[in-house]
């Protein structure tokens, strides 16, 4: 392991994070709030970032450095991103929010991993600057902090794809254009334009500017932090709910498809197997749930609420326009299944990813065929292309690892002695980067009652889910720590 | 520039490596997943799986908008169709690798009919390179600039050479008066751009640049002048051997060619009537001895196995043959070979790649100063380049001693109105001159790239 290179890279990303804190700092100044929660962490980040990025060493860069660096960097940005919360809570000891540093860490990791789970019992007492930072971490983490660093910082050389690979969701990572740095610029370009469009749409629907920006950031990253205790339900506005539903779905589509549309290849984009599967799942579950909950909403709106909840869960955002915890068991169960499926690969959403689910289903189908015709040779295809056997294998392994991690984490969280529904859905909601689960951690609940250990486990689950398991496992493997 | 490379083999990979490092947008097409995976892991390029000759693969790779399409798959026909299709899609420049000897004779017609802008024949290029080495046997390698008016020669220093052990600045006037310059040195694995304080040591490889006359004189002073080569012994009867033998026959040399396959021997003896073709195993010492290898002036190992070539070359070196050349496509073997005294190791892959690179860089530079030639020296760690100075070049008319060049860059030769000048502190560059620049591990695409970026006032002063 080339530690100097990894730390230099980490230093650069911390500098980017320091720069990102300037935006909430500006917000605190704009609303005449106390800027100290940001004025304290920024110099710390600058000092650590500059010290680390000044390290000199060989530039030899291999996949293992890529995975290792990504895992480590996400832990670091989660840690440093918690500092504003920590500073604020120490400046306002009477608030009772953020009682321990682990709560700040949980909130920050939940932000960067676009989970949106919160340990806050109430968000409305928080100043605008802090709430802005909370949602802005969603926006930064959605597309990937390293991808941003790749777009902004001078080229890391020809091996930088290793970083993008480790950070981007999905079974296969392909570039849009030959240069990695240009690819990341295009991705961020699409991301910014869509976010801007949503801010304007929300403003037109009657939301104040500040709320529009914060909700747009939270939607873009498919995070789910809101400025209200009741989340989106607080606005009581069907227009806002519909806009957010549409944008949640847009942000959970593979960004490469937007690039295809931009290049005028609309037909090719619409033929994507993953997109079709995703839309099919969304449409089917919306209809089923709407039918199931029709009795709860005699005055109408069942379809709208069903669509919003399906979108918020499958896109792994985690807003709420209704308390689905109170819905009938069939709907609740369906939503938990959607938690596993998650968004499309190459989007900002989490979960297993539609393309993986699709590949797993096709593998199963192939296996059945093999049993019936033992000598038959079958290939699995996606978008008309043959999927390599090692990709299939990695998808299946990913699925298995994901399940094992969920089981293991649930066991540890169960030490807190909450119900099975709470424990299990809390872990699933964290590892799939959704936010709310069922029962105690339902859309109107929060994670504050968990113990420190559970909060740490759940924070790690969020990073494991966001980075798709491997980078964190690499970080935990002893051989990766050997010097090179 | 947008560059599409069809074929991710040895040449395709090397090209992609260099071109992507020079900030071009490179897309590779290949049918082999493993090769593509390797390229996408190691290089900043995009990979497209498919047959490079199909329209769909070319379209997916964006060949229609590409500035250059390079077809370097293993099959000539695929390469030609690839270029044809890419040109039809709208590619601006198409380069095909065509190696079949039969096509080689019809190249000009093919180029016209298929609308291919450049055809590269690696075997022929390698043969030309070897033939040039044989014409000037003292040097380990030789490159020419400005239509042969300037030569760049590499030479391995031996124990007892008068150069060793004293700084270059302390050489006597007989050497310093010669129209030549020490422009690079290779010591171990690293390349050095020498200055006056550089002390050559035995085992270093020195690169001299200058007029052929000056370099010949220098070799005479060094006592290393080898008489002309008359008898050449070639092992391996592939395409390179065929092209080379034809060229050497033309130069009036006698060639003995050893080839293993009887059928190929018959073909060769049909095509090369003046050559003695021997059917046998060229790696067999007994055969070599019975054919009296020791008596020939040059020994060239061209079998298709790098390892065999290196081993029999070492044997030839032992037989005190004046000039031994081995073909090796693997760069790391070349390093090992150099350490045991085998200096002339030729890599067809590198020769092809540097030929294509030269073309691509030349196209890119059509805005600024034009690059005429590029050679990789010192094991690929340094480059020597020939540029034509344009009006836009900075620092015109300023004495060199007042110009601040980047580290590791040497302005080696200025050709002013057909006069070869070895620059001194008082020399100046003028528009229309040709300059030869030697650079260590920096990419120079324009003469302006050699200057240290300076404040604007200094630049204004220069103009």
C-alpha cells in the first residue's frame, strides 16, 4: 500500500471539503447567524488537508490504492463533516440536540452517504446554516466527493479511474468520454443543471427560496434531510409533492442515460433494460399500494401518496409526505422490498441497484434452464450485450455480502432490545442509504434512541452501502495495510 | 484531439499510453475483453468492445468526429476496412498498419483507393532502422534529422575511453571544435541531460548530436571507427528479415539467412536470389559455428521469440562480431540486454508507435511550430524532436544565455538557412529556423513549451 499517495489524495479531498463549507458559511452570514460552527472547522480542515497534500511519494497507483483511499477518505470526510454540528452543539448546550460526538458523526455520515437518517428529535430549532450544511452534504456525497475532486483538481494521472470505480455505484463503471476528469465534469454538469431546475420548480410551486434549495440538494443526492420536522408533509402542497416525486425518480436514473439524451440518442436511452425495469417496478408498486391504501384516504390522494412513498423509497431519498408506518402490512412489506432494490446504477441513489437485481433474476432464470437442459450454454445479457461471467460473479457476491452485512449488523443493533421491525429496517434503511425504516425509525421517528455502539454500526453500514461494500472491506483487510 | 485506436495489441496499447498522456481523448476498440480491461485499468482511455471494422463499433467509439483513426489490429484487411469505414463516417485522418509483403507492393494504389492517409508497415520500418544501423556500425543506434544533415548517435562508453573520468567542460579543443554536442546520457536506468560538469563513466551510454562529419571525426578520435560492413548474418526469416535482406542486397552487402521452416526458405530464396538461405535452427550453436558466424561483420537476430534473440545475440557478442543487433518487443528485456553489453536492441513496437506519434503530434502542431521528427532515446526516457520555428515562437532573436529553459531540456542544434549551428550562449533563434530539442521526461509539443513560464514583462522584452 502506497500510504503517502493515499494520504495525499485524502488531503486534497479535505481541501475540497473545506471549500464546500464556505457555502454554508455564506448562508450563516446571510441570515445573520453565528458563523462560528463553520469558522472553527474550516481552518482545521485546511491545516490537515494542506499537511497531508504536501506529502511527497511515488505516484504508483493500483486498484488496491484506489479502493483503500476511497474507504479511508469517506471515513475522514464523515468525521470532519461532523465538526460543524459538534461546534454548534457545544455553543448551544441547552438545545439537547447532538448530545455526543457520535451523534454528530452519525448525522454527518448520514448526510454524505445520502442516507438521510437523523438522530435529531426536532430539526426546526436548528439554525439555517446548519440545516443547509446537512442538506449540502447530501448533494456533495450523492455524486461522490472523489468524483468532484477528480473534476476540480489537476489530473491524478491515468489510473484515476480506479477511484471513480470505487466510488461510483453499479456493477460496471464506464466512462462517458475518454478522459476521467472530463467524465466527472460532465456528470457534475448534468447534476447541477437538474438541481437548478428543481430549485426553480419548487420556488414556482410556492416554497421559499431557502427551503427550495435545501430540498433540491436533499433530492439531488437522494438524501432526504428536510428543514421541517414533518418532512415534505409539512408543506401540505400536492404541487410540491409531485415535483419532488418526479425529481426523486429523475435522480435515481443512471446519469449516463441523460448524457445519451444530450447526445441526441434518446432512443438508445429509452431502450435501457435497467430503466425499463426501474419504471416497471415503480409503476407496479405505486398501483398496488394505491389500491391497498385507498381506504385510508377517502378524500382522494391515495395515488399521489403511493407514488411519493414509492419514489422516496426506491430512489433511497427518504422524504415523507405521509406516515407510511401506519399503512396496511402489505404496503409496508412492499416498501421494505423496494428498499432492497434501490435506484439504478450510476445514479445518486443507493440500494442493491436495479441492474444488479435484474442480473440476479436473469442468473436465476439461467440456472433453472441449466437444470432442465444440463448441457445448454446460455449467456446473460443486459442492454443486448453479453455480461461477462466475472461481472455476474461479482454481482452475486455483492448480493451475498450485502445480506451477510445486514444480518451481522442487525444482530449487533439488536443488543439495544428494540423490536425486530425497528432493528431490521433501521439496518436496511442505513445500508441502502434510504433514511426512514418502519416502526420506531419510521418516517416520523428518528434514530436518537439507539446506543452509541448501534449508531457507530449504522454509520459504518451507511458508508458500506454508499461505497458498495468492497472499499470498506478492503480497509478492514489486514493485507491491505502492508507497506509497499 | 479525439483519437480512435482499433486494436489493443502491443502497438495499440503503446500508442494509447503515449497519446492519452499527451492529453488526447483516446478511445480503444477491441474484441478481447481482457485486453480492454487492462487498458481501462491502466490508462485514462475509453474502451469499446467490438470489431474495429464494423460501422456500429466505430460509431460507438465516435470515429465520425475523430481527428485520427489508427487501425492497428493484427489483420491487415480489418485495418484497411476500418480506415475505409472510419473515413466514410467522417474521420479526418486514417492510419492503417499493413504488414503483408504482397500488399506492401501496392501501397500507393491502396492508399488512393481506400482513402487511407498513412500506411505504416512495422516490419518495413524496423528493417529500414536496422539497415541504417548497419550503414553506421560504430553507433549503438542512430537517428537522422533534417534529411540526414544532422545525426543523433548513441554510443556505449568502455573502460579506457579518453572521455571517461573527466568533466565534459575539460575536454580538449580537438573534441570541442567538432560540430557536435553531447545531448543526453543514460546511466543505469535513468536519463541525464549533461552539462559541462557531467563526468562520463564507463558503461554510460552517450548520445551525440551533430553533423555526420563531426560525429565520424569523433569516433576516429575515440579509436572506435569500424570499417564498413560487408557480410551480414541474419537468424530468423520473417517479414523483417525479408525487407531487410532486400535492402541490404541493394546496398551491396552479402547476406546469410537462417530460417527454420523449409517452405519459408524456398519462398525466401525465390524472392531473394542473391542471398544464401540456410534451412536450420538459428539458435543451434553448432549450425552457427559450421556456417562460420565469427567471420561475418554483423549479426542480426530476428526470430519471433525475444528470449531466443537475446541469447543468440549474446553468443554472437562472444564471437567478437563487430555489430550485433537483436529484436525484442519487450522493453524490460532491452534493459537487461543493455546491462550485459548488447546495445542495439530494436523494438518494432516502439518504432511503429513513435512513427505514428510523430504524425499525430505533427498534425496537432499545425497551428504552432511544426514538428518534423521525433525519436525516443535513452530507453524511451528522453525524446529528441525537430521543430520548425514559426513567427509565434517566443524568444526570437534573444541570445540563448538570456533565455530561461525548463530543467531537463536542451536546445541541441539550430539550422539557420541550411547552416547547422551547435548553439552557444550568443546564438539566437529566428523564425524559419529548424531546431532540434532534447527533452527528458517532458512532453514538448511546441517550441514555446521549452521555456520556463515567466512573467509577462520578460516575454515582452523578448519580443
